């Protein structure tokens, strides 16, 4: 609920403070007095796009502040939470426009963007008029209005979840199909490559091992000659081992005092003979290990070259061939298992589609039922507004499937029996359109609204009993919340619970707009002025008292 509006240096207003109440609030005044400036100012602080030049002539900046009272659980509190702005039952909006066009905004003393203001305004204020393109006349919003009237929020929440599940299942299937298609395109290559790699079965580290073995065999002839000569030097008749043995026998034959002196030499020769024997054994073992045939070298080279050839072919290191083969084998296994995988994903996608379709059809049926109820309710409201011959129809037709169903909803009217029906904004004249909008809003609001409803001259083009009926509908709307009406109709003004008059004055050669709250006596004169014009007669005052 809008509680206060403070305007400083905006257009024709130097400083204006207004306090609003619940119920029906009416603003009246001569044409051009500045009533539209109040709406422009409120729209400015709510972030709406409006006039480019708002700052009063001679001022450096214009400023508008608005105070709203929020009931517990109000949707605007969620917007505040998402924007990181402190939440409070009192919401204070402030916006400044400098003379050079720069705009700054605050919400509860926190700097914010115009986007945040507009998000809040969606839950704070609804503006309706004969050129209403933000609300009831916008066909894009008719479906949500019908859903709200029917209380379909739970069904919509369920359907949005099914739509997401359907989209995710379709995306998973599409991704899998693309992957399988890519794999099947290289299936022949995969089978050939896996067979080729499996036939060779290379192992990690085998390349280095084969290379070392090949080098060993290539240098074996020279090495064997050297080893044979070394072994001969150790074990032949004139070799080291034989010579050392003979020397040992000679030394051991020495006796007496000389023999004792040779004890250490004898021990050393015995140790030397043991070491020579070990050395000879090692050389013999090495010679046996180096025994190979030319076929062994050929086989070693053939496998080494085959491994290196495959490494070049598949552009990997020789030691990575086994890992590469495993990766290709996994791709091939995926191809072989793709039919079962795709079958499962297709079944999931079909189930998700069926669940969405069933819920969407149930929602369509609920909308048809709600449309009939809304048509009946609007027609009942049109009769007191002197439009009993008009026909209002909520059309529910097939639309593009989406998270909120597969229906298109539009409000169409026919102003007279037999006349062609068409969109609300195109068929009805100014006065008829006002009454259609009012009747529709009465039905959609249901006597309770968390937003402030503003009607800008919605009673234009009607008078007498019809204007009275319009006023009574507006007052009924105000009983469940707050309604602000800019009106030129005395019948509507008389039904207001709170009344302000907008006036234009000239001070020191400067034109200014002011707004004055009216007590009962002042209301009589204002309603009388609306009845008779500038010259207020006693007869007009009497008529005004009767209306009041």
C-alpha cells in the first residue's frame, strides 16, 4: 500500500508531500492542472520509462520519494532479498534526476539500479487507463491473469518441473545420439586399429628393452672375442690361473725358516686363485648369455620396428600404445553398447514427454473451465455498467508448448449482439473500454489486492448512472486494498473515501501545481464544480451534497 509520496522540483511541482490511505483515493482538478504529473512522478520513482525532462525549470535536480507499507509475505520482500537489500515492512524508494539527465536510485537507503525499481514496481503498483498497455490490454499477460483467477499456481509449478525434466531428457538423448553417430562414423577404423594393436600387444617399457637387446646382439661378435681372450688369459695353460697355481706350489714347497716368511704370500696367492676362479666363472656365464642366432636379432629388430611404426602411425609414444589401445577399445565397446543406451534414453525421453503432455492437457482443461467462469463473472459485472448487450469471451486456443503449457489466451469482446468479436483494445470505444477494464479487474482482483491499483481517467466517456456504477465498482475494489483514481466524473469523485484536488497556481511569474486534501465542506464545492463548471451554484452544491 502506498503511504506517502514526496515530490521536489519535478516539472511544475516545487515541493509536495502527500499521504494516502487504504480504500478509494480520488484526485480531481481542471484539465491541465497537473494530475498527470503526479502519475509521472510516481512512475519515475518506480523506475518506469516516461518523460525525458522531469527537472523543474531553474532547479539543479528533481527528487521523488515513495513510502509503501508491505504486509507479511508480500512478493516485493523476495525482490529485496534477491537484490541484497534489507527487508522491512516499510519500503522507502527514492530517486533523483539531475538537470543533465543522470539518475540515481535508493531502496531502503541502499543504492540500486532502475532494474531493481522496476522489479519492485511489478508487485507494488498497477496502472490502468484507456491506453493501458502494461496490464489488461496486453495480450501477452492474459494467460497469467486467467491462471491467477483460477488459482492454477500449483499446476503451473508442477508443469514447469515436468518441462525441465522433458528438456533435460531430450538434451541427454540428443547428446548421446550425436556421440554415437560420431563413434559409428569411425567404427571401421576403430575395429581395424584395435585388431592391429591387439595383434602386436605392445607393453609399456618394451621399446627400451628391445632396443637394449638389439644393441647388445649387434655388438656381441666384438664382445665375444674380447671375452674369449679374457677367459684364455685366465684359464689357459699359460694363463693367470695356471701361473698362480704353479707359483703357489713352488712357495708351499719351501720349508724351514723361509717357509714361515712366505706364509703371507701363500695366503695372498690362495685368495687370488679364488678371485681368479670367480672372474673366470663370470666371464663364462656372460659368454653363455650372449649366445644367440642371427634369427634372434632379426626377430628383435622386427618387433622393435613394428612397435615404433605403430607409435608413429597413431601419433603416440611407444610406451603409450597399450593405453591408446585401451582407449580405442572403450570407444568400440561404447559403439557395441549404443543401441541399448539409446533405447533407454529414448524411453526416458518418451516418458518425460508423456508426463508433460498429460499435465499440459490437464492444465488446458482447467483453463477452459476457468475461462467459462471468468466470462460469467465479467458479464455479471458488465450489466450494472450499462453494457448488458456486450459479450466478453476468454479464448483458450492451441499455442506453442512451453513451461507454462501449450495454450494461448486472449480476451475478446463484442460490443453488440451480432457484431464481430475482436481483441479488447481494438473493438471497444473509449468509454466501453474503460468499463470492460473495470469489470475485468473487479473479477480478477476478487476484492483483495496486494498492489496499489491506479486508474487514470478510466471513467472518461461515461456519465449518469453508468458513472455511478463505475464509481461503486472502484470503491468495491478499494475495500480489499488501495485504489487511486484520477477522475473528471462527479459521481466517481463523490464515492471516494479520501479526496485531493490538484490545482495550478502562478506565483512570482512561475506556474506551479499543488495538491490539497479536501474535507467534507471542500469536497462539496469540488464536486459541485465538477457538475456545473467554474460558476458554482447552490443547485450544484445541493446536487453535490446528494451525491456525497
